[in-house]
């Protein structure tokens, strides 16, 4: 069994290194910079609007519609998980402290990609049978590019990524958090026991028998997240004298070009980009939400803000705790990786009670992510197969099996599988938003023009020259917007020629 695991680690490691070194890093950076330039750095110049959009109310009636703020909470909750904690520690331990800098930089660049994909998800969203909105890459690939087969490929990639890659990794991180309490947990049956308990609880939820379990995501997880941020802030403030050494170590490692050139696949740049993508998902196509807003750009801005919250706030909290420990006790810190490194960093900050807190927090975050990831995958499974009762049963059983396998998996294989599946998904989505991005840019021009005129921007697809037909964004969807009536907006927009847009 050990030989098989070593073979799988080596094989997946080769695929992982090739994919990121020669394809994904180049594509991520190119798309992020390209749309930063084409949008004139929308992720920076419209920061104020990102916050003001959170207060916008629903403009479409019905219980199934959600506001921009609710969509932000959904996408942020999907992003915030063990990747913000164990992922950062893994990047620092494997690639070096400089990975933090490259993670920050990719968040800033990636926010432009997040804006484009979320705006496209809004433009091409559809209305479900019960009045709810559905949207995302599979939908804008099918409608915008007219290629359902490619939408299906993306949906399969998302299923592999979330149901098998991410959920396997979440399960692994949960069991590895027990290493402090139970040495050699992976070989004494503990991992198997955790796996059995996890699939029982997860099955209880996904088969529809435990709606009250939502208390974990709606109450416990936010409380734990706030407590985690407070501990990180306390650690940073209490050790403020260490900050020059912390930032010095980060920047010195980030620009150690000799080390980078010597092994780019495992360098600080690569690990920063990988763990940043795993954490904030900018460009992956997982976060776009079909919220109920009056203009697609508004939701695009909100999703850019979610990238900032995830990486520049929460991941930085993890980074500061790990780095304070790193500069105070480098010998111990360098010998650890993943969850054990985080636990010892928290122990260094607040004592042993911190280990117990972070262990519980990891279980809460990870279980919440298991459920959220599953429903992402199920939505895409239903996109592929419209009505398949037995197919859904088999799908759920396979998802539970992936969780169990994650619990007994090894560190390297768990991360390699998650990175590979994440990479396939991101590549498809990045190519799609490159092909369709002109319509998001057209929507941004429309939004900017109305803002300059002092209006609350309203989007009517037919009024944008050349815009393909959309299922939503008609006058029927936007009955009244107060000082900016639809009739007036259409009349003004119709007077524009195509040269008035990008």
C-alpha cells in the first residue's frame, strides 16, 4: 500500500508541476493583468462601490432571490475554510515565507478576473422553475459560446474539483488536526474512525434528513471565524516588535531569485499562487453567484471584494500568526507543516487553549466546506443530468467515498489531487472568460456611463449594442428603479452607437 501511495504521489506531482509551471500560472497571470488593464484596474478604482453595493436591496420579487450582501456571504463562506489556515501554513513551510507576498499580489491581480467571471455569471444567468436564479461558468459557456458540450466538461471538472479534490483535502485536514492529541493517528485507526463519522454526518445532510445542521454554517462558523481573526490580531499587536523581522523575512524570501530559478515548481512564487488560488478561487469559476441586482457589474464588484476579504484579511491573519512563530522559534516552525504548524503557532500566541480552539475551528470550517462543496458539485451534476434518481444516488455515494478516502490519505497526495482538479477547472474557465470578457467590459462601460450621469445603474441587455440575447435583463425583470425609470434608460441607451462602448 505504501508503494502504491508513493507511486501516486510521484505521478500526481509530475502532473501538478507541469500544469502549473507551463500552463496555469502563465494563464492566471496573463488573464489577471489583461483584465486589470482592460478594466482600468476596476478592482482598485471602484473599491468604494464594492462596499456601497452591499446595501442594495433585491430588485426582483420572490423568496428565491438574494441580495448582493447575501451573495457575498455565500461566496465568502465557500472560500473561507481550511485553505485559509492549513493552506497558508503549507505554502510557508513548503515554499518559504515569501509565498505570502506572491499570494497577496495574485489576490490583487486575480480580483480583476473575479470581477469578469462574476459579471458574466450575472449577464448569462437563467431563471429556474421556482423563480430562483442560476448562473455560473457552465451557463455562460453554454449560452455565451453556444457550446453545451464545453459547459458539460467544465461541470465535470468542477465536480472532480469540489466533490473529490477539495472535499478529500478538507477531510484530510480534519484528521491531521488530531495529530497533536493522537500521535501516528493515520496508522492506528483514528483516521478510519473519523472517516466513518464524517460520512455518516455528511450523508445525514445530503440525503435531506438534517436541515437543522445549518446552524453550523449560519452560526458556529461565523463565530469561529471572528474569534480566529481576533486571535490573529491579538498575536500581531502583542508581538508588534516582531513585525519588522516578519516582513523582512517575507520579502527576502519572496525575491530570492536564485532559489526560484533553481526549482520553480516548488518555489515561493508557485506555492503563493497555488495556495492563493485554492483560498480565494479567483478565476476558477466557482464563486459567481446569481444574485438579484439591478446591474451585473454590481455583483462583479462584490465578488472582487470577496477575494480581498479572503486573502488580504483572513489569509493574512493566518500568515501573521505563523510568521510570528517562525521568527520566534524558527527551528521548531521549520520542522512542521500544515495543521500541526498552525496549531503550534496558535499555541505560541495564546497557550495550549489555542490548540483546542483551532482544532474545533478546523472541524467546523471543514465540515461546513464539505457540505458547501458538495452542493456546488450537485448543482453541476444536475446541469449535466436533468432527471436521474439512480444517478444521483450513485453520485452521492461516490462523494461520501471521496470524503472517507481523504481521511486516510497522505499529505502530498491530498494536496496534489486538489491542485490538479483545481487546475483543470481554472484552465477551462479562464479560456471562457477570455472569449466572453468583451461583454463584461461592455457592461462595465454601461455602468460607468450611468454613474457619471449620477444615476443608480440599471442594465437592459437589449440596450447594449451587439450584446447577445440573454434570458434575463429585460424590462420585465426590472419593473421600477425610482429616479431612473426603465423607459428613460432605454431611450438614452438606444441613442448610443457602438463606438460609445469598448
